[in-house]
C-alpha cells in the first residue's frame, strides 16, 4: 500500500484581496508608463505588466472584477491614484462609486 500524499492548503485569498493585488499590479504599470512618458492606454499597460498580459486580458480582468474594483476604489480612496487619474476604464468605475 502506498503512503497517502497530503497536500498542505495555503490560506486562500479573498476575492477582494485578489482585486487589490490586481489594482496594485496595474498601478505599477501605469507609474512606469508615466515615468517613461508613454501614453496610458490598455495596450501599453498590458505590455509593461509583470508578467506581461494581452490588452484583451486586461480589459477582461477589469470587466470581471468591475464590482470589486469599484468597491476597492471607494474603500481605499488614497490608493491607486495614477490608475484612477490616467486610465479611463478605471475612471469610469471610480465615478460609479
């Protein structure tokens, strides 16, 4: 009889925590674009994200997390200032809150 393998479960992140991580990642990308004097567009954000994603994946993730992004923007008004002020899809969500 083979010994049973027991996998240790890592504490999973809540959906809101995952959304905050996503926003942090996009905020870093926007900061880099501003520093490099590049336009803050979805395709550019996607390109400088770490790891790099496609522009449609960026749009899909924002649409998928739309309600939670709006909640984060309302709950943490001091966070993600570059993203709030420079990227139109996030600005639209910000005005919905």
